[in-house]
C-alpha cells in the first residue's frame, strides 16, 4: 500500500469521526445556549452561525455532559485565544505557581571599569 494513500485514508476517517462527534455536541450546545460568544458577547445568526464554536471548558472533547456544563459557545477568534492561553499554561505553567527568584545578575555592573581599561 502506498504511504500517501494510507495517510489520506486515515486522515479522511479522522475528519469524518471528528465531524460526527462535533455535530452531536454542537447541535446540543446550540439548543441549550443563546447564540452569543461567551467572551466578546458578539451575537450570531444565519450565515455567521458557523463562526460560533463549542469550547470544552476542561479541554476534553470526550467530556460531553447532556446539561452542557463542560461547554461554552465562543466565536472563532475567542476560541483560538482560549486555546492559546491553555497551550501557554501547559508549556510555561501558571504565574501563580512561580516561586522563581528574580534575576540578580547585572551585566553592566562593572561596565565603566571595563571601558576605562580599554582606554
């Protein structure tokens, strides 16, 4: 079997699975909540309703309680921002948890002496 064909098949199956899974909770969320972004309060209707996404508060796409307690509707831009914040939290940790001491090294402390030596 060709690698390209295998990749294309796997990708197509994954996209189909994602669409099927999303259609279920998306439809539920759109019935439960007003069509307003939970962050910027932009309203959605008609054609632009497709720009309103379902965000999983705990970032677990398999956690879909029927009461919608793990969902919030966000516009595309706010949804991207929310995931960027989450990625930064995973990558760098929380600022609240930081016990790192501030830097004390001063690279310019003896600059005048060094400049005087070169003269």
